[in-house]
């Protein structure tokens, strides 16, 4: 029994080693490189004690970053605001990298948001409150929300592992 060189290969140019449109330019009839699977735990993976501890640590850190950012952004206006926003960005990005899931952004983001809004609504009878009526307070609130959304969206785009290449070709 004899077999030809291209037996088992599909495609018009598979016998001669020619490139086909489906080959992706790799010279092989089977196609280009497969997309890398997403890194990190699967969406339905059970929670391990280490992951739960990481999420609790991120929750506590989210509260602390919100408290520190609230105080720092008002103390030194331009530099303090940038420092507070950099701290929130570092927390959200670090949470995504540490856990490998979108929950790494959502857990500290929710803790940060609840803490900031509780601090915002807490007005003492003497009239004292932590957020002053200035542009810096609003920039801190909106900037933190925008940073959380950017980090969560960027993490979602990284985990889809869309292969790069021509569209429709």
C-alpha cells in the first residue's frame, strides 16, 4: 500500500506545500499557530483557601487605599491627587495580575467605591467632612471609577486571547 505525500491533508495546495488562504501564511496546510489559552484560574474553578485569602486581602487593601487617597488628595492638591489616583490604579492592576481574574479588579474596586461613598456621605453635626467642595474631590471620585473600569476592561481583553491577523481574510 502506497501513500502519497499529501495524504490526509486537506486543501488544494497541500500536496505541493503551497500556501492556502486557510493556512495563515505558515506554509503548512494545517493553519497558523493556535491561540494561547487564557492564563489564570478557570471561571468555574472552586475557591481555594489561598484565593479566598487573596480576595480578603484585596478587600482590606481597597478600603485602606480609599482612606489614604481621600486624605492625600486634599492635602497636596495637584501632587496628592495624582498620587491617590496612582495608588488606586496600582491596586486595581495589581489585583488583576495577582488573581488572574476580573474579580481581582472588582473586589478592591467595590471596596474602594463603598468606602469613598461612605466617607463622602458622612457629615458630622459640627460640619466636618473628609471631602472638600473642590475640583480635586470630584476628580478623585471619577478618576478612581474610570481607572477601575479601564483595568477591568483591559483584563477582559487580555483573557479572550484573540489571535492577531487579518480580518475577513
